């Protein structure tokens, strides 16, 4: 699952808007300072470079994503050094989180999708 085909039916974002939303996630993923951390199958943690607007950008994107995909649970924590984005899903949505984490992992890799 690497593209919009992994978006579950539970997502209420119109299909034509999904590529734009994925591009927003990819741009956020490009701000990572390390590869995503996966403490368990239902959670992933991303560490983003801190900078002007980074925390608000992460919060805004998380809120909009939660508006169409309510099975996500986002927590954004900002410090002067980094912004931490924790993403969790309920059972049954592990595949969606895995696909999102894979996109983030590719972006974090040297020469990744940045």
C-alpha cells in the first residue's frame, strides 16, 4: 500500500483531494530529523525539525486529517529543539498506519522523497 488505494472507506475526504493531502503529509515528513519510531503496531512517532510554524503546521494537518479520518489519534508536542508528532490508530486500521509510516520512512531515508 503506497498510494491512495490504501485510504480506507472510513475516510470522508473527497477522492480528488486525497493526493493533495498526501502531498501535505510528504512535505511534513520531509522535516523529520530521524526515521519514524514504531513502538508498536498501532503507534508511530515522528520527530520534526523545530522552526517557525512547524508545530502549528503539524497541528493543523493533524486536525484536518482527524476531521476526515476519525480513527487517527494525533498528539503534537513542541520544544525549541523539535516537534514530536505521535500518531495512533485503533485495531482494524493498522494497515493505514503502516502505509503512512512507510511514506514517512521513505522521506527520512537519505535521498528520500524530500
